C-alpha cells in the first residue's frame, strides 16, 4: 500500500499495477535486481532467526511491522530478519522469487493470489498454525485463508471494506435516507441529480476503481458463488448473469461523474469532500482525502444496496493482507511460531497503532481505540457471510490488467455493444486461463 503523510493508506496504483508474476506467462526481472532471500541460497538455518520477505516498503506499514517483530523478539527470543523490497517490484517478481530461494515467510494477499501459489506448490500448508489461531477469526476469514485443497496457507493480519461513502450533513440537508434496495438507490441518484449534485463520484484513470463497481453489482445480483466462479475463470463472461450485471450498471452509469477515465480516485474523492457529490463507492482509504477533522467526522458509509433478495447484502468486498509460509523454509519451526504470533490480537493491535486506516482481521481484536469509521468497517466485515477480495486479487492479475481494465474503461466510455465486449473478454479469458 502507498501511504500518505497522514498515515492513512491508499491502495492506489502501487497496489494495482500489472502483477506479471502471478500469471507466470511473462518473464520477470528484466531491468530489476531480482528478489532474493535475506540469507541467500547457501546460508544455513539459524534456529534463532526467521526471515521474512516484505512488500511493506512505505514508511507507515514498514514501521508497523518493525514494531511487531521487535515485540516478538522480546517475547520469544527469535529475531525476524526482514527483506523489504519496493511494493511493486515485490509483486512483479513474486513468481521468480518463490521458485528460487525465498525467505521463510512472505507477505501476500488472501484469495485467488494465495490459492495460485498454493496450487503450484510454492507455499507450505499451515494447518498446525490454524489449530492455534483458529478461534481468533470469523468463518469468512478462515475461508479466505484456505486453498482449494482445503488446507490453510495464509494468516490474515488486516483488512478494510468497500462501501458507499457519503457526508452525513449532505444527507441531512436534503433529507436523504440510506437506500437499502437497488430501486431505492436508483431513486436516490435521480433525486441527487435534480438537486444539482453529482450522484456518484467516480474516477477510473488508474483503471482499477471500476473493477470495484463491477464486483459489487455482480455479487449482489448473482451471488458470491457465481462471482467467485467467474473470477476463477470457470464461469463464462457471456453468461446471461454477467449481461445482467452490465445492464444494471448501465442503468446507473448516467449518475456517475462524467469524464471518469481521465480522473484519479483522489480527485473524485475531493468532489465528495467538497459536497459536490452525494456518494462515492470506494474502500475506507477514501478517508485519506478528508484532512479536516470536522469533515472526517462527517464522513459515513453504507453497504451497497440489495439487488437480489436471495443474496441480500451478505457479501462484503474486503481486501485482506497477511502472510504465507514458503515452499521450503530453512527455519520452519521458527517460522511456524512467528505465524502463530502474527495471528494473535496482540500482533494486530501493534500494527493498527501505527496504521489506523485498516481494521484487524481477527474477531477477538481490541476495538476500543477504533474511530467510528473503523468500528463500522469492522462490524461490516465481521457480520458478512462471505468476503471477496477485489477483482485483481480474486482473479489472475494478468487477466484483470490486460483484459478487464481496458474492457471496463471501454464500457464506461460507451456502454453500447456489451455483447461483443463480453464475447471478447471470454475469448481472451480462455487463452489466459489455459496458459501454463
């Protein structure tokens, strides 16, 4: 994540750039010093040292993790030797890194990205770790940490939800009510437009925010199971259910801020901050743009409205970051102990003390110091039946970056011709998902 001087995180371009490594179809490392483990391939195991490959190169998360590791050393006597690389470089080279001589433990993401490396044999199952930490996490978080073989491969640390943000004072001024259903939402958008507001702030210059809109509409209309199948390449993009998602999006597209493809998410957020826009669908990192405390206190959010009563609002998009155990850790016993510690409320509390933009993944974490937004975010995630990550985490990044990002921008510019667009997506999907 990128972080501003305010300490609030922004999973913008740094998190959502082209992640060539996961797909395995592109040669990695050209122009970059390749990632390597701290100790190198010839270093013997030190039982008092665990190595960690980290993508937390920005100042705030880097300090937060340092605090965790310092506390762990004091508690266990084990030193954590951190191998920190630039966030983008780490992600671009992750495939080569894991096939070489990686560190004992490495930072990564829940969902499909975790499952990809588990299926390739580039990570070690950690079921024993989960016997120790399992009671700390809700069922949905447990599911996110398992691969298709039913084994655990991931220890979650923090997360944050996507939702629709608004200014409480604006809703009070105009007498708006939080919409619970799609029809209510469409009616509210229409009223906001009549009142001279931009109903939905929108900026897709970096090509990832639109994926969040697709996700919300798709799992609300078609359910979690279909959404996951679609992201994994097993369902067809020409399915009538996908067409339904785009038809619904077309219905509200006129209420989105014009010129979105040329606008950053930060600029779009400013229209909400300045009360020119009524709503904004984004992650909780939108709070970064509210530097005035009074304005931040005025910020609130609600879950994306119900579309299909069979699925209600049971699914929440909550990108989750954490840790995995590499394929052949030199100090496996020490790495397992570290992962057990990272799955405790104590470790999460240490992280959140330095980075208040996210919430703990654990259901047993101390939430007493949470801001009102954090408390609401935590409750939304804890109460979800199912959690998704985000299109570029739930699917192959080479597919989302080279196919879905330009396709969604094409749709935003001109929503006509959806059938041909979906046929094109499906053809490219088949090629990418069948590649080695």
